[in-house]
């Protein structure tokens, strides 16, 4: 089946007991284990819940993985995936990953002895040179957040396999509707399901998918130990969002393309970053590993004052953290998603005070274009 059909028909389209066209919300903390003479699937809701199982099996199917796991947030999913490593292990990561990923690697896990080297992952040779005897994994995100830099997943995964490393890919921006890293050989895929997969700005959730059962068992051990799991109501909201993912993403992608082409012509816009543009660096690689440009883009105004004024004057976009909802969100990375990264490092990466990240919603694209125009002017 194509992914649009698979979003609906993945084995969890109805309740086998009642026939309800929706997964039941099993709102419980514990389960009756009977006379204990036989093992049971569910005993305590931190360790497993039927509603959560439906989501975990669904995301594994969509990402072409072996095992899926749900968490209380995207960063909980990322932290749990990193939790399979030990003190003294070394991780090579893309230098412009999500700010929360950078923070957990560079502060929390560094204190526990996990070593980190960040490189420009769009240059695969930098990854190869960064590998050390104690390197255990490569952490990638493509397109990157917020400058939409493209990483050649197949090339990086090939380098990882040569060195016996685990490849972790944050697929939040593209979703399994546009990009499936496990099909390219990646070992672990992580998502902030808060974003496009949930899709309605009403739930915080995270997901992880593994290519093998063995890796799945390792992540499950962390999930069960940390206990950073979502409640059944949050899980149900994510399952609800998955059903409309394709139609939302299709519309949002068209709007992103339209807005980017308009912004390119505006005299106060210095640059536009979006894989759908013909001159975007790495576009050929992106097109080879993805089935669309996605629905997030960034642009730079010519001055910081213009950026601040835009965020204050725009009416049809919320100036807010997050992305992937039905409403348009304009984010200011230097004060929001990447505020934890030191100023000098942000400047080196090009994450400046003139940069604005846009996640188009489901508003009419012409209305958004007119609103952006008035805000810039």
C-alpha cells in the first residue's frame, strides 16, 4: 500500500472487540494478572498499555521498522535512544540538529561521560574523519533545523556500517510520508510526534523506531526504566493525527513552496532556505532520498529589526515554538528552539537574529502571502 492508505489501514483501523472505528483509550495504571499461572502481556501501564501498543505498532509499520516505542515527548524519545549508550562512548552528531538534541547531548549526557563531536553532516568526509575507536553512533537530522541543510543519508549510513556504528536519524520534519531512513539502512529513527504526526498543536509526544528486534529490546529497557511514557489519551490524539497526516502535509507543502517563491522576490528578504527551491544546496540528494520538500522553511531578513517587526506584525501566524500544526507558526530560533546554543556557535552555524522559521498551516496560501507582505512592509 502507498503511505496515504497505510496511515488508515495498518492493522489498527478498528477495535477487534467492538468494531469501533478507533483504538479504545485504555485508561488504567495497572492490570489484573489473574492467578499468575500464565504470563500476561500487560501488568503495569509504565511497561505497556494496549492503546500505546497500537501507536507503537503503527509507527513501526509506517517507518518500515521492526519495533516502535512511544514517549512523553520528542526529546524523551531522543534521550531514550541515546540512553542505550554508556559512559566513554563517543557520538558524532550533525552540528545543526534541533537545539534540544544538542542540549541533551552537550550537557546531560556529557556529564555522564558520553563524548560528543559535532560536524557539518552535509560533508560526509567530516563524519568519516570524526570517527574514533570509541565511536558508537552517528546522529543525523535532514533537512536540518532551522537552515534546512541536506545530509546524504545513504552515504552516511554506509560510513557507519563500515565502522560498525549505529545510525540515528531525526525524521520529524519529513515524517514517514516523505522520508524513511530505515529503508536506507538507518538503525533508529526518532520523531517529535508533537509536530506533523500529531498535527494539531494539542499533544506532546515522541516516537522511536528500530530496524531490528535487538535494538528494540535495548530501547524498551530504557523506556521501561526511565518511564518517560505518554498517557493513553495523548497516545489516542497522536493516532487520530496520523490518519490525516498525508492530506495535511500535501497542503502544507504546497503552501510552503508558494510562500518561498513569493519571499524570494521581496526586497527585505536576504535568503530563503527550502529544499523545494531549485537552487537549494543539496536538493539533488534530498530529492533522491525523499518524496517531497516537506513543510518547513526559513528565511532571513536584511536586518534584525525587520525580523522582530515581522514577528510582531504578522496576523495569521503565531509567533511561537513548535511546528507542524494546522495553524501557521513563525519561530525565532535565536530566542526559541536554539536559544541554548552559545551565541558564537549560533553565529558560526548561520543561526542569526535575522532568521525566521516558518511552519505553514492549513490557511489559504494567498491569505498567508498577503499577511507576510504587510508584516514585512
